[in-house]
């Protein structure tokens, strides 16, 4: 594909036939806890074209159906279903629908300070393999809830789900099929008593093979990575909901609140109650 023109102008254009649905912090106050600016989905048609030279936010854009073109290191690349386009703050990003094309996408924009580690300022734009279905359904549900008789508690859970789907997409190691199968099973039941034998069976490999592959792909042993997933999910619930700490502990597999508090502090730097209080203070100062 051709190199992008050097004089490409800033463009924010939906086009006449594109349909788009979105919600922001005004409709979903819980977005402020995860530093989400806006989330939406688009039925994009020719004329849909965006170019941002120095965005003050990070973005993930996942293809549901059809195909668009995205800018990667100065060249236009195909972005079909099964892929997502990641953009960091401060880096040129561009994407559009080719003539005669159709591109169904869902997307989330985050403040620069958001905890999306793979989208740090200055990181080059890239394509990753990603199943957009979960994120799309989460955003669609959130838009529906915000547009009806919205309940704060329901909005909080939908917002947490959307953020969790984004984190799943950018989580290291998700591209390895056997690990992706394992982590998908783990996330469906984080409160289950997972052990190395059960994990290896779910992944379809020996315990030693799982240990080596997990160290290579995510940089930590399998059981340590489960703790990581549990604590980040718990952090989302603490930040985005009013659910009690003991209830959250049970949901992520801890019957002992002290053990949960210690594990959470090791992973997140603060005990659960202090973490929630800090998130609320930051929200109050926003």
C-alpha cells in the first residue's frame, strides 16, 4: 500500500452514511474511575476518515466486521475482523473506510493517565489480534443502559465490563492460542480454586510446559498471573462500583478478607479500602 502523504491534514469526518453510537463521562460518571473519555461503536461507510497528528489520549479500535485501513509506521494497512488498532497519546494515527467498503468497529478513548500499559505516550501505533465481540457487546449494552432509565449501579458494572474487555485485548500473551484458551476459562470463573494441574489440563499441555510458556509470554508463573488477573478485576470493581470489599474478595476466590487484602496490596500498592478511597479522591478532584 502507498506511503501516507507527508502533508496529510487533521481530519475528523464521519461521512454521510455512517451510523455511530457513543457515551462519555457525562452519561457514564463511572468512566472517570478508569479514565475513560468515551466509548462507542460505528457502522462506518465511505467518507469515514480520521487523522490525528498529536492526540492527547490513547485509543483502541477493534473491527467487528468488514475492513478498513489504518496507518502503521507510515503505511496503510488492512484492519479486518479479528484485529484491533492501538494508538498511544502524542503519536500520529489515521484510519478510514476505502471506497465501496463497509467497516463495523467499536472503540474506546482513554485519558493519557489511564492504566493501559501498552499504550504509553510515544509508543508506535500497531495492530493486534483481537476478538471484538465482547467489547462490542459491552459498549452496546452500556449505550442502551445510558439511553434508557439508567441506574448508576448498572452503569458502573457496564463501564467496568467495557474496561475489562479492553484490558483483555491488550494483555500480553493473549495471542498464544493455548494461553488465550486458558485465560478465557480463568476469567469466566476467577473465584474458582485454580491450581497448576487444572490450568495445565485446560491449556492442553504439561505443567512444566505451561510454566515455561507463561514465563515467556507474560513474565510470571501461571498461579502468579491468576493472582494478577484477580487483583486487576478487583481493582476495577473497587473503582467502578459500591460493592463491599468482602463480596469482591469472594468473587475473585478469597474467603479470607485478610489474605485478599494482603494479595491486593502486593499487586496494587495499597489495601483495597485505601485504593478505593484514593480513586474516589481523584474523582472528586477531577
